C-alpha cells in the first residue's frame, strides 16, 4: 500500500521539504498544541503562523461568518478591509498610514522592492549575506540559502550579517559602525556599477541570521548611511511583528528606527493567507504611479475579517505583554541549561535561540540537528536557523504560557543530558 510519503512524492515531486527525519503527520491543532494521526500531542515551539494559537475560536468564527456572507476582491467597495486597515495603521508611527494587502510575505517584500525602485528611480538593493525574504524571483535573489541560478544579479549586494559570536569588524563594541561601513561600501559599489541605490531590506531582529544579541540603537549608523544615500529602509516584520519581541508591536520600534516601508505576513491572520505592505503616502503614490498592481486574493472580505479578529485577540488577551513576561521566564530557564556545546542563549520576547559550537568553536551543525530530532521524539517541536544551521529556533504561538516554557526547558535539559560532550 502506498505510504503518505510515497503519495506526496508522486503528486508533489522531489525535494519538497518537511520537518524532521520522520515527518510528523499533523491532523489537529489547538492553542500551543498539535496532534498527529496516532493521537500523540506535541508542544508547538516553532510555528509563528498561528500567532494567537492554533484554531483560535474568535478567528475561526470571523472567517466562517464572513465566508457565509460575501467573499470578493478589492475592486469593489467594502467596509471590512477599511475597518481593518484603520486598526492596523493605528499601531504604526512615522507616517506609515497606507497599506496594500497581499497573500504572502514573499509578495509583500516583492512589492516593497518595487516601491524602493519607484521612489528612487534606481534598482540597487542591499540585504545581509545570511537572510531570507521570500521566494519570488526578486526576493529569492536576496536569500542566501540557495543562490540564484547564474549567480547573484549585479543590482544586488549582500553585506556581512551581524553576529553575536563573530561580530562584523571583530568586536561587539565596534559592530554597529562596522556594519554601517559595509552598507556604505555596498552603496558605493552599486552607484559605481550604474544601478544606483534603491533600498536596504532587513529583518529588524535579524531572525534568519540567528537572532544576534544587538542593543536598541544598533542600526542607527546604518540608517544614517541609507538616508544620506537617498535609499529607502525596507523593514521585513514577518517574523518579529505583531508583538513577538515583547517590548513593542514591531521590531523596528524595539530597535528604535523609522522605516519607509514595512512588510507583514505569516502571523497577521493566524494562518489565513494574509500579508501586507505598509508605507507613507508619498511612497504609495510613487509606487502606484510607476506600477499597475492588483492582487485578486489580497484584501478579500474574509481575509480582512480574519486579520481583524487576530488583531483584536492580540489586544484583548494582551499577548504582547504575555510575550514579554513568558519570554523572560523562558529565557531565564534556557540560560540555566548546561552543556559544553552551548555557546550562547538568546531571546527577545517569545523569540528564542540557542547556539551550539564544537570544542574548537566551529558550528555544531550535526549536534543541533540531533537535538531537534530528539526533542521531536519527546513531543516538543522546534527547529534550526543560522548560517550553518547550528542554532535552535523557538518561536511559539503567542499564547505560550509559563508551564509551556517549563516543559520546553525541562525537555531540552533532558535531551542535552543524553547528548555527547
């Protein structure tokens, strides 16, 4: 009889990624829990898509109710999308008052890149050399996991990513200025090559870079360099946004800088495919003047209802405060772990990371992979990030509670006790 994995291969083709050596067949979710086809329960410490918890009843009800009334697109007038955008943009400062709704973070980042081109009339883009911003053609050219066929295009420059253990410039104290200098060098190269400089795209938490320990204000020298060159700051909030860092609703607010464009994605409608680009009116006007853009499924009444319900749950259940308090508790527990392979424990709200290195300081990639597999065997789901995939990544739903954090830490301590030194 054909197995589920064999059927998947036949219908979806090769190299379609799954988590874990023995993929989990998930059939149900609720809150921070997932259940597989055999009835086993797993603590979900990884999925930021169900931001307010798997199958939150308020979001489910909003989707169901609106789907039973109307679902069409934004070429018709509808109050629901405007009600949501009023509530969403009220959470932003810096004149970010206008929004395009799309379906995925990749689409949002693609639009943001075109906004930078429209405003500046130039095409040069900068990102870090250890990042991910999506899988459209344009955004994949910034991503470093799989370089583009034929190499990176001439209008793209990738600068060394900030790092806790191996800081840009060689010292933590000098890293902010050294990073800004790398951006300035890339701008000069783009100008000399004739592309000009349109914008710098970054995640304010540098999430895929490994969540390095960086103080608020770290990016101030870099922002100054970008502004002086006439480029736009394109802020990818798909992972840190909607309160995950605990200190603010947005990663750029935590870091203390003003972006020109903000992109949102996965968490904003709790699993319903909604993403967005938020910008100033002058940026929107330039984009709309340069590009004809319409997205059939971006901003449907059902999508707007799902996103509004998610935002209301974040507010009503004080999930930003929960991220701050439970995240601090989890961070303290993880910092109490002991194993010679632990190089650093990092945390911002409910975004946590543990980096493993070998005795000689090299990335402990195989060790980290084995930890992830053993955690899955013990009913806790998490995964890895980093240039060499040697960093545990924990990014649970925002309803994660103190007892969930204690289960995570206790299970990880047990796994590490059984791992070789």
